[in-house]
């Protein structure tokens, strides 16, 4: 309870207000008086009132109507309202309760009864205020903690994604020389996943997990990984181990991105007809994320220059993908792939252009640094 509870007295008779003030002022209460219902509603909005003593029989707006209007405002749902009335009929009391009052005091007023009821209701009001303030403080604290947890999660997520990015760059550096391959795989996969109508949370996982598909190539010897000719049977068996190596590198992670990456690394060379590796999975036994990655990976391999081949043209690559429907690829994924065919072409062109724009200045900077170094060396 506040140090000085505020009581609003509403009565059209000044002598009744004076009597109530005479009873209540010595108790240390702050009194606000009002001669009418309209005036009372106005003063209620401008003051923090703890209790209302409300006369029933008033002109224009009686106490029942004032009570109803106060209760229509949810802000005053727990504000104690005491009807001060000379009415003693049961129907009048029921009408007051239905309007929303908390108690009645009969006229003529009894001081002892008045003070007892006022004290009791103010204690209840103080308890409600305490609980309300506690709830507000709790909500503020929960919001603060939630924001802290959210920030911590975002930091963990950012650190995880940075680790994933560095790991994929390391795996691709020996084979592709640039990060454009993993960017294209990721973008192609997201476009297909979106066309398939997958949930946004799954699409985000695909965005960050697909670049880890070939992380197992870290464990493949250079003379096999970078061989310019066709691999012999033994070399091919070793090359196929990159799926198992990748899954081993990524296994037992608590991150949903790395967990998905493990599955993709292991299964992205499985085929719809069961002729893939390493486990010969067939149809829907292959995780959807791996089925999507497979078509993105093959298309990018077809359209990219590798140490062992020249790139195929876009149209020829599309034709190979189309022929792979039902044997190499999930037919539904193939349909989705061609449903975003224009986007696939746009992704390829934009990332290739980005690579050109990025690499040239970097090369120029390195050459300038090398030339500066030579000049400094000669001067010494």
C-alpha cells in the first residue's frame, strides 16, 4: 500500500462529502471529491485513485451507471468501488453487484463500519498493486533475459556459421581454388528447396549446410583429388571415401547446421535408383537435403571447369539433368529444379561475375605488394 492512499468521494450533496472527509482525513487518507458522475470519471483519469466511495442516488448519472462505466475500462478492473446508499432492497444490492461494485455502506453512515471496510478494501488493493508491479518487473526481467539469450544464441550461431564457412573454404581450396563453387551449390539448393515449398527453417539449414557437402575431400590425397586424367578403380574407391570422411568430421555436433551437413556429406552421392554411394540408399531413404544437394552439385560440376575436364554448356547440362530424373535424381526435385531454371542461370552468372570482380583487385594488390617489396630490397 502507498504511504497515502487516495480515496475518491462522489456525491451530489456537499454535506455528505464533508461527513466522509471528517471520518477519513484523520486516518491520513488523501481525499478527492466530486459532485457528479461525469466529473468523477474525469477526475479518475487524472488521478491515481485507490478506492471510490460512490453515492447511488445522483441526478443525470446514478452510481450504478458510474460503476458500469468504470468497469468497462480494463485499467480499473481491480479498483475497489463502494456504493454508499440509503437503498436497502435486495434488488438494489443485486443491481450494484451486477454493475461491478465491491461493497455497500448503508446510510446513515457508521464511522467504525466505514473505516473497517475502507481499510480492508485498501489492503486488498495494495496486494493487487504489489502483484501487478511484481508481474511487470518479472515481465521486464524475462524480456531482458530473453534478449540476452537471443543475443547469446545469435553469437553462437554466428560463430558456428563462421566455423562452417572456414571449414568449407579449407575443403574446397585444394580442389576448386575459389569459394565460388560452394556459393553456387548453396544458392542452387536454396532456390530448389524454396520451389519445393520447404519450411523457411529447413531452407536456412540447407543454405548453411550444403557448402559442407565435400568437406571430406580434406582426407583425399592430392594425387587423386587433383588428377587430370580418369581415376583407376582403386583411386575411385579412395575418392568415394570423401563422403564417409566428411560425415566423420561432422558427426556428433549439437549444431543443427553441422548435423545437417553430416547427412549431406554422407548422402549427396546416393542415387534415386539405389546405384549411388556409399550405402546404396534408394528413393526416399535418401534425406531430402541430400537429394537437393545432389542435383545442385551435379549441375555445378557439369558447368564448371575441373582439372580433368572442360565445362559443359548450360543447355547440354540441363539436358543431362533432365535425363537423370528417376535414376540419378528424385523426379520431384528435378521438376523443382527446372521450375527455377531462370533463377539457376542468374545465380551462376552473378556468382561467376562476382568472382571475376573480386579476384582481379586482389591479384593487383598482391602484385603491387610484390613490386614494392622488390624496390625496397634493391634500395637496401
